[in-house]
C-alpha cells in the first residue's frame, strides 16, 4: 500500500516538475505569455533575450527536469534499469535536499505572498501587484505542492530496515 502511494505521490511530483519546466522552456524559447505574472529577474531575462540570460533559463529548465524525474526514480519506478549508484543512499539524500528546498521555497514565498495579499503588511508602492498575486496564488504554491508530493514519495518509499531489534 505504501509503495503504491509512494508511486502516486512521485507521479504527481514528476508532473508538477515537468509542468513547471515546460513553462520555463516556453519562456526560454522566447514565449512571453504570462511572463508578466512572474515579474523581477525572470521576466527581464525572458524579455531581454541575451545569450547569457537565456542560458540561465535553460539551466533552470535542466534542474527542474532532473528534480522532476528524480521523484519517480527514487520511489522505485524504473530504478531496476539504472546503475546501482543511482539507487543508493546518495541519490536519496540529494532527493531529500531537493524536496526540502522546494517545500521551504514554495512555503515561505506562498505564506509571504498570501500575507501580502491579505494586507498583513504593506508592499512598496512600485511593487508589481499583478506578479505578486500570481506568485501568491499560483507560482509559489506550485513549488510548495511539488515539494510536498516529492517529500511524501520519499517518505513512503524509504527503505524499511530488515532488522527491527
């Protein structure tokens, strides 16, 4: 039962990660739809189209794809096809680090964004309110849910000790 739940959580984490990567690919290729909902550096990078900045976007895409694909692999999907080092302790530690970063990044930014939307504190007058709202209600929670799904898949697929003395 736990293994099936782990695989379902991993599939959700993978889908969320690949979806996020797909949006980033669209922007890296020059697409501009919804780019104004991100604001800041990412929006500027997407619009400037300078080679170094585009390379940065592709680096972001690469990391997102790797983390997305790691979830099902670490939950055991297709792991028998991988070399033994890819099924070891180190990849799981790296998976836990990635999942933790996603949860913390998404959680802190979602909480901060929702508090700002609720008027708990003032944002600067020149703040991009559209981008802030999109971050509070979509972009940042997306990372949070991705991280929670990845964390759940890692927890549910953890090795069970054979000797429980």
